[in-house]
C-alpha cells in the first residue's frame, strides 16, 4: 500500500531508520537515491549539525550563506557556533533552566520564579519530550540505527549541554543570583 500524496509505501519507523543507516554507511549523499525514500523523503542524518554548522559558513559574494553545511567539518563548525553563541540551551532543560539563564543573560536578573540553586541541580537530569501525537517506543535496534547516522548531532547536543552547564555554574556564582537567594522555583 502506498501513501497517496507522496507515493510512499507504508513501513515502520524501525525499518526506515535501518534503511537510512544503510544509506549512510554506503555513503549515499542524497537519501532520495536510497531505498529509505520509499518510506519517507526526510533526511535526518546529522540534521542539527548541518543546520547549525551552516551558521559558521562564509557568505558568498552576494552576502548569502548556505542553508546547510556539507563536508567533514560540519560538526566542528556547529560546535564553534554553540561555543560562541550569546546563549545555548537544550530542549530537555528549556523550562527549568533555559528560560532562567536566558533572562539572566538578557536582563542581568534571573527571571520571575527562577531559583538559581535549584536550576543548577537540574541540568544533569533530563526529562522526556513528547510531541502532540502518539509516540512510538523505539526498540534497541532502532536506537542503534539512529545513533549510527546522528553521531555529529549527539556531539553537538553534548557540546550545548556542556556550554549550558558552564554558563549556569557561572550564573549561580553571579551577584544577581546571590542577591536573589534561593527563593521561588523554576517556571
């Protein structure tokens, strides 16, 4: 059976991840040229590293930057962007830490309800992020397939988390957090 709009056949997430991993291992540059495109045209291979790495690319003569980073240096370019950014955060800590730290960076004061000490203790823990649709539990095999083509993205996430932890440690030692004390709780 095929999906009418795109002509995709039905398959499982695990099958698609396995096919994408095979295309990646075979060095196929465009996923549309691989069997994985029978299920979906989306190419998730190190997507965040490609997009963030493009921010470090030089503009052309017209001042236009590429919208994707290609080549072996995407991961290092993306990490350089994270290191040099005004603020870096990760989804899993957005509500508990990210907004508090961003408020401190922008205004010089922790946001309303932010508890600097409590926020610092939450960075190492993560909580699941769920989209507004039925979640599919990934099998160990699917997770292994996905890990095989998202290594640069994993390194980027770890780099952003490390940056967030350093920034938060610095913020908790700041005068603004010291003046606030430890009242309140993260939003």
